[in-house]
């Protein structure tokens, strides 16, 4: 499954690369857009928990067509 996750604010490149190596990311209009393949529901919740642990606000999560 492919997902797109939007986060309020700009994550530093190092945080994006090292904290979420399974996702690609871009910064758009003051938000960080992360996207990539998510293996299962547990993986998705793990990603969301990592973002939450960093004190980040997730503004949108959507499953993308394959």
C-alpha cells in the first residue's frame, strides 16, 4: 500500500532521511509531505507514533492508488 502523510511545519532533511528512511519527502508550502510504501497497518501506526514522538502534528494521511 502506498501512503501520503502531511506534517505541519518543515522537518529537517536529516530527520526525514534518518528518522523515516522508508519514505521519500518534500517540503511544500511550509508543510512536509512524506510518501512511500507501507507494509501493513502496524507499519503505518509505527510511522505515526514516530512522528508523534517528535512532537509533530500530522495534518493528513491518505492511501494512494498503486
